[in-house]
């Protein structure tokens, strides 16, 4: 008989396969990367059992649950658990608190399928608490460095090359700007926090320091909120500024916000409807900046964007997109970044192009980074 497993750190460091026997609605509200949902009860069954528990107590609720999940339905669910267990012999199962539902799944697997499969003591709640505490501890203990730079400078590309890089935008599946929506959508807040905590846990286990975080200007990355303790810590972190030429930045924005998303939409929806949904998303991104841009500037940019979209749709030429992108960077994003940089100038430790920044940060993984001009 397998012993139940309570080394939460080991579970996440080694990507132990997890089978979640909670109801689908619970799984959708928050789960763990790679976990698979094979519920003991579906949403309707869980709802009925919950009402019975509140009105008649635990014994009546258990009896109702056994009645609802019986016969062919019971055999089908045991078969799904057995298939998971056979595919992942080193895995674990869990329910919400590590209580009755995971016990029943464990017992049925043993008695009906002859499989002794361990469960997580404390269940989902204990695993989530561990990850929440992991984020809290990292916010207090880690040496963080923010990677900053003008829009389009290539921060995402650079952070991906760092073994201790933490990409908040990647975990939130959003590019962070008004145009940052991805076709695949964002995770829920809880799933975002879990992804981030596991990434930090793994990076800390490598014994390198500091952790390099891709800067985001606000409290949210799209709709995902950066955890408060981490955000407060990053407000005092040292900053490394990445630089690149204006034309190179424009080309990167064209690739990341026009060519890439357009191809994604067309692949998902087909040429005509795909281009239409892409164009709508792009215009909505500009619409979200309307108040900040002011009426006249917004109208001019929108007119240029619409002309660019028409040209792109007609012949695939994206040249006109460079016009509104360059104007938006020059008149909006760059001045905003310059203002923010002035208020944080005392925290800037280094600035340079991609090669210089990479060399500097990689050297810093073996020693504390020194502010620019400081003795080594």
C-alpha cells in the first residue's frame, strides 16, 4: 500500500502528476498546472449531496452520494482513475481538504481495480496554502531585479534567456499593454498565482540569485493581479534598463501585435472571420487608450489603424501599421516611460543593449548586482 504523500515542495519541484477528484466547477475555479480532473461527483451530484448534508447530516449525504454514483457510472469513474494511475504510477490524487472524497476514490481504486494509489493529505487546500506561503516567503527573502525598458525593446525575449527569469506576462498569458490580449485567453487569478509560485519555487531551488522579473507598469497583467506582497517588494527592487533603436522597436511591435496575432486568429477561425476578429481586437486595444490619448490624437491614430488594416487585408502589406505604432510609441508610450524612469532613477543599476544586459545579469546570478558606478 502506498503511503500518502505530504511533501508539498517535492510535488511541485518535480511536477508530480496530480489527479483532482473534485467536481468540475471546483477545478475550474482553481487547480494546479498539469493536474487532471477526474471527479468523484459531477457538479449536479455534488450540489444535491451538499443540500442533503446541510439538511440531514453527513451520513445521509454519504448514502445519497453512493446512490448517485453507482452502477455503470461508478465503474466508469473508477476506470478513469485506474487509467490515470496506470499512466502515472508516481502520481497522487486529492480532493478539496484531503477528506472523504479522496478517501472514497482511494478505497474504490483499491477494492475495485486492485490499485493502491496515494492521496495528498490536506488536499487542494493544503497545496494552495503551501504555494501562497511560497510566494509570501519569496517576496520577503528573494533578491529581485526588474528588467525595464521602452515598449518594444525586447524584454520578453531577453527574460526567456535567463535561467532565473520570471515572466509575469507569460504566466498571465498577456503582453501587459492595452493590446496585450492573447487569443488563448488568460488563466484565472488563482491559476496565475499557482503558476507564478511554482516557477519561483523552482528558480529558488537552483540556488542562483537574484530573480529577474519582467517589469509590468501596473498592479495587473491584463486581468491577473500581481500578488500584493510581491508587488510591494518589486516597488523597491533594483532596475536594469534594456535599450534598442526606435526602428527595431517598431518592427518588434509589428511582429508581436500585428503579424503574430493575425496569424493566430486566421489559424483559429479561417481567413475572413479570423482577420475580422483580429482587426476588432486591435481596434479595441486602441479604444482602451482613447481617454488618455485625447480626442484628436485618438481619432487620427484610429484612422491610420483602419487604413493599415484595410491595406493588410487587401494585399498583406503591413507598412501602414508602422505609422500608427511609431506615433503611439513616440507620443504616448515613450513619454510615459520617461516620466516613470525619472521617478525611479535612484534604483537603476545598469542600462545597455541586449548583449550588455545579458552579460551583466548573468554575472549577477553568481554575485549581488552593483549599481552602475559602484565599486565591484
